[in-house]
C-alpha cells in the first residue's frame, strides 16, 4: 500500500523534529588551538576575531606565519589592527583577494561570541595559569575587604 | 475507512513521538550522576561545527560560511588529544601538503634529521626531541636562539616552565599536541644500572 505524503505534513514533521533536536543539551567545544583576539575588536564595535589554527596548518606550515610574516607565538602579542592588515601586514599578507579571500568579508574573522577575551582555546595557560591568577586576584580582593 | 492523508498524518505523529522519546532519553542519560566518563567530552561532541562550538557567535552571518572541522578532518589520522588529529603523521604521509612559502607551492622545507636525547632528573623516561618532525613545520630561527640556545646543556627546561607556556610550552599545550601526552616526548626508557 502506498502512503501519500502532503508537503504540509512533511513540513510539520521536519519543523517539529528541528524543535526537538534543538532541545538537546549543547556542550560542544571549540577546536584546540583556536585563538580568540579581542584586543581592539569589541572596543571598535565589532565581534571578536576567531583564528582557527587547524584550518591554517592544513594549508601552511607554521614557519610561513611565525617566521616570514613575523607573528609572535603569543595570542594578543602582535598588536594587529585593520590598518596594518589593509597595508599587507600580518593577516593581510594573504587575505588580500590574491592568496586568500579579501578583507571585505568582515564576519568571516569577526565571528566570535561577544565578551570573549583574547585567549588560545584549550591551552594549558588558559586552563591552569589564567585560572590560578584569577583565583589569586579574587583572594586578594577578599583580603582587602 | 480513513483516507490515506489521515493515515499518513498518524504515521508521522507516531514517528515524531518516538523521536521525541529517543531524544529525551539521550538528554536524560547525559544528566545521569553515575554516567561513565562523566567529565570527558564524548567523541560525538568533538570537533563541533563553528555555530555550536561555543566561541563563534551563531547569529553572525560569517559563522555559517566557515568550514566545519569534521569535514576537513575526515581523511586524516586520528589521535587521542588536541584536535584529535595526528598532525605529524598527516604531514609525513602527505595527507596534507601545507605550503612552506606563501606564494610558491613547490618550496620545500629544510629538514634536519637529528634526535636530541635529554636525560631527565625524575623517574620518567628520557625525552627524545626529533628535529625531523619539527623542521617539517618550522624554520630553525623560530626556536633558535630565542627559545632554545643551540648549545648542549645550555637550556634549563622543566615541566613547570612548559605548563606556564615557556620552552616547549610555547607550542605544546597551545597548538602542538598537549602536555597530557607525556610519552610522546618521554619516550626513551632510562638505562638502569644493575650494580
């Protein structure tokens, strides 16, 4: 026997399914080595930048950015602004419409969750050192009160 | 007898109820206080797509245009930590061919095949440092002389400094495989003196 499915029934089913699956708890995690850069972004009214190391290391060896382009091995340690990028420095050495897509695609980089500070996601420094320093600061604030 | 249209609707409603129950069951299982590996990220949630990875804003138009990691990682060898990808093997087996020069895709790295064995003070096996794997990714000047003085015995390295993001920790624990992978560095068992 054949069932005939009207497009309305199918649409209701798919819609309900989407609602149900979205109820699942969402504790998904960003990639190891994803860098969030928020030195200037949010002060200038843009979302923070997310730099995916994994995507770039598939295409370039570390030496290209950390040797030839002068990126220091430290998140937030490079003092990058849009003027420098437009001028062909740092990200702008590739993101110029020649090697990689150009800077008019603002939201491809500026896609970070608002209020996320500069950090290397899942790094030992983020998980141990920064946390320890925060605890220390908290303890000092409590002492002074 | 009911029309085929009504019957189909009933079938779909039943399907929906079943799906809801399955989904709820999964959600409840995740809240089980005695769940196995309670604090670990289940493998199904690793390498999440940008819109649900917690650091991308799902309402940004750009987020949905970005490549999901799972798509890129599909053909790459797995590992147990970091991106859950064995990047060294991926480059060794030429499953990825990252450029060594921005513009010239044919430029080749200057690879140095030299292992440095560092005897460690504690009970862990000695560290074997392979220049070969590192020079496939990096230039000598990335590490020498700013991070490591190129001279035998000139570098004080401790796990404490590595955890603080110095020495090996400039990359390991940030981008290169994390410090939880003890035996990928501490790989040469100590020679035990029987006397």
